[in-house]
C-alpha cells in the first residue's frame, strides 16, 4: 500500500510540475513572440513613415504586401525577424536551458524577483546535493561490497577519492564546448543505460533469482506475500512495458541524425537557433557512454559464473562476509 501511495503521489507531482513548467514556457514564448512582432511592426512603420497605430498584428501581412507593391526597393532593404511561436516554445527548453534560461527569465518578471531568484537557486543547489548523496552511495557501496578497495580504507576516504575523480572529469564541462558535452551526455548517457539497468534488475530478480524466492523474502520482511497485482506487474506487465519502451527508443535514436543546437546571432532566421550535425567522432563517444554502463552487467555476470565454476566448492564467498544474526521477525533460514 505504501508503494502504491508513493507512486500515486509521484504521478500527481509530475502532473502538477508539468503544468507549472509548461505554463511558464508558454508565457515566455508568447511574450517573446509579441516582442518580435512589435519590432517588425516598428521596422515597417519607420521604413515607410506610417502613422502610429496603422499597423497591427492583424493587418501586418496586408500592410507588407501593400508597401512592397508601392515601393519594392525600400521594402527590400528592410530586415524583418522571423517570428515563429513554435520556435520560441522549443528554444532554450533542453538540458540546462530550462533552469538557467526559461525559469530565470520568468522569475525576473515576477514581483519581488530578487527573493524568488535566491529561493530558486537555493532549491537547485539542494536538489543537486540530494541527488549526489544517492549517486555517491550507488557507487561507493558496490565498490565496498565487491572488495575492490582494501577494507581498511575508511568510507570517507573512498568517497573523497571518487568525488575528486569525478570533479576532475567534470572540468570538460567548463570548456568553451562544455554546453555541447552536457547536451550530448544528457541525451544519451542517462537514457539507454538507465533502461537497460532497470530492465536487468527486474529480469534478474524475477527470472534468475526467482519470483517465488523473492516472495518468500517479502513475506519474511512484512509478514505476508505480495498480492496478485504485484505478481502480475513483476512477472509480465512491467518487464514487457520496459522492453517495448527500450526497443522503440532504441529504434528512434538509431535512425535519426545526431544534432545539437547552436546559438548564432548571424543565423538568417535568428532568434531561431540552427541545428548542426555532430562530428563523426561524437558517435564513438555515444557508444562509450551508453555501452560501458550497459555492458558492465553481462560482463560481471559472466565473470561471476566463470569464477564460481573455477573455484572449489568450499572456497566460494558471497558478497556478505559477516555472520548473520537473528532478526526481530524470526530466525534466518537458509
């Protein structure tokens, strides 16, 4: 029941957050579209010395055609901006642009904007800090369980070393091309590997470890087996949904060209941003950042199988090396 409640709360939170985010994006795009249209109106009025209020958004195209027919030479010298609402809706809403461009521009138009700016970036800092706690635990704990580092090393030292290594790697994002590296990794490093890892976890628990053994573990912890809903979700529905999502996502990503957005004030359709193809070596980077996290799972599984087959029956050692003690729920059974 707690899991269902958390899932429902997460779903409603996502819907509420999406409503707020897209409202801000729509407000920003509409305002920029009106400003762009107003500049084009001023350009036409100044070029042909038209009276104030004679050109509006409703009759702008008709006035353009009339001015072009009246004096095509003067009209050809005028430079109009491309005002496309769809381009304004999609501009700056990818990657870091959503937080550092869209929201910051919206905050400046709010009352008491300095206060909201401080609160907003404090929220971003806390969000990043809390995310790093989980990320570091997800790296440090497996390294300790697998005994890759000496056991006498304190956890604080191991955490500090990992933080230092990742900090040095992150210097690539502070280069002139840092934003493009962020876009590349954000688009590929957190998509396919995440789907593969999640599917592998579910498949391993249900079909390798065994759903019946897992049900007994759950019963040992909470006192009863999961009901039919969870059995259907774990056995069939969830693995099938994740597999379908992965296949469709993989086909879409493989068939489309890899492009990135460039801010270019000299672009003929500015303020619309052009899309440029990634160089050839970027495909190798994508293969590495998506393949390495995904291949670790089957590679380590093969290594474990080979190690267990090569060891003698009395020499096998699991991940847990400490002696188990009795639980408050009952004695442990093996």
